[in-house]
């Protein structure tokens, strides 16, 4: 099989020809049809997450077809199309797993981080953590839903029933969440890097009520804000933008340090919270929700071998929507 491998943190991925892995009894082997490039992949490659286990194949927005199944697997069976998200496995016995919070499992496995991921022609996944997809889905269009969509969905749930919703960082996740939120009847206020008029036009084209620079206050107070950009300074900025009792949800896995800010910006029952990983229930709810049926992802496909170019384009903010690798 072909794979793009992270051998050294901070260095470019290396194209490799590897043996196709064999499946354990509870695993399936997939032929990868498409794999999205997520900001978390950038954090893995750039060494911003703890304990990277190199060599590793990144990629956790996988759409593929099952080509082999382990002896204990009932579903999915060969020929079925599935998605493989960031949550690659959980222990099933810790207090978090037993209380419906498997996203916080004490002994989790993560696709493309602690398990081999989808920047490859083939990948092995734990069957119970695969998401069943319809036979007719478009692989490239669906791939970004597997993380940007799911984490965005979980972040939106955490934002509560906010009618006026701010989105900080208008990349892959925000472009999906914005569509879901608007279909649910909310108003979206999109904040981008100062001067990024292309991202602001993109947000407006998707139906945002307002789009502007992240260092400019929105027209009127927000009920909640979700921060997808990995920029800690946006936390106090977003707190200032939300009303009394408003929430600021941090949707990313990594962020630069949050600068000190006056207590009065938090006071009046404003809240700051983070979102970590996802649960399989999030995936079921996301793909079943009416509002998500109308989402149209904007993607830029790259051949698998050009993964480094896709990562660079994401790092430099040159993308509208999501980069997707196609083996
Ligand atoms: Zn657990
Ligand atoms: Zn991700």
C-alpha cells in the first residue's frame, strides 16, 4: 500500500510503499477513497500535541470501502462504505466510557495519531468505531464531515440554543457549522484573520449575516461564540463579544496561550468551555440531523502524494473550505 508517513515531527511527510496490514478479529481493512486534511493533522505534524508516536500515518477524516473484516466483525462487511473519524477506539470500562462520555476516555485511541490514519491507500480501523455511510455518498465531499463536521457539531451543541452565533476562524469546521446553524434558523457572525477578505466573502456567500476582522467587535452582542482558530487571544476577544450569560466554546485540540484578561469580561455568568474529541453518538446524531442534510462542503482535492502541499496550504490559510487527499 502507499502511505504518506510522518517519520520526524516537524519534517515533511515521506511517501512510502508499505505492506498491507492484517486485521485483528475486531478490525476492518479499508481501501481509502478520500481523506480530509484537518488542522489537528497539522498539530500532529508540527509537534504541537504531546507524545507523538512516530512513525505515524496522519489523517482522520477517512471515507473508504471495506475490503476485509476480522473474524468477530458483524458489521461493516466487505463492500460497505464507511467513515473513520478521530475517535479510533475507547476502553469501554473507564468511568467516562460508562457514563456516555467516551470522548473523554482514559485510554483512547486516535486515528492518525495513536493508530495509523488515512493518508494512505489502505487503513485498518476498529469496526465498532466506523461510521456507516450511504452507498451513494461522494467521498471527497463527505470526508471533511468526519472531523470538521463532527467536532463542529459537538461545538454547536455546547453553544446551546444561541440565536446569534459567532464563529472565530472560518476554515473547514466553520464553513460546515455555519451552514448547519443557518439551516437551524440562527444568525452567523464570521470572524477571520484581520484583512482576510477572501474568507469573509466566503462566509457571506454561505449565508453569514456579517463577516469581519477578529479584532473588530460585531454589530451587536452575540449569544455564543465558537473559536476554531488555534489562537488563544481570541478567547478574551470572544468573551467581550458575547452577552451576559453567553458562552465561548473552544473547538480546537490545541491553542496558543490565552492572555490575561480582566475578570469583568468573564463576570455576569459568561462561560468558557472546550470541546474534546467526539462520541459515536455525536456521529449518529450529526448524520441523522435534518440540518446536516443540506450541507454542501467546499473542498480542494489533492493527490495523496501531494499531502505536504495540502498541509502547507492549510497552515498558510490559503484554503477556502477543506483540503482532501485522494489516493
Ligand atoms: Zn474509557
Ligand atoms: Zn480533526
